């Protein structure tokens, strides 16, 4: 995410509630919190087999998402399956198939 994107996200995180409904949905500290999501792709290896899996990463910056994904891969490597971080990218609607995704493919 660009510096402008981080600045906008930070401003949104400090945005006061606009409606009474928001106060009910997010009562934590009278702020509407925006959580940025990233998608981490991992390459898994077991013997001569190889496949990929994806995981959602919640972080306030791309750098933090990469750090969390690397730590996750490191911790998952305790078994026989070898986990390697392949890529991390911003995900606005991860793993969802809706009208928007269908229109993009048409």
C-alpha cells in the first residue's frame, strides 16, 4: 500500500461515528475502526508434492502483514510439511465470489 493509502487508512481509523448504528456495532472506543486485509500465499511442500494455500492477514500496513505471514510460516514449519511464504498482497474482497467478481471475469 502506498504512503497515501496508509495515511487515508490512519485517518479513517480515527474517524468518529457518523450514525447511532455505528455506535452499537463498534462500541469499543467510540471510533469506527478500519482493518486492512492482506492475502498471504504460502507454498507447501511434502516430499515431492507441492501446493499453495492462502490465508487472510489482518494488519495495519503491508510491512506488518509480511512480518506476520513470515512468522506464521516459521511457526507452521514444525511438522513434516514445509511452509514457504510466496507472496502477500492487499485483498479488498478475499476469497469471495459475488456479482463484482463475475463482472470482472466477463
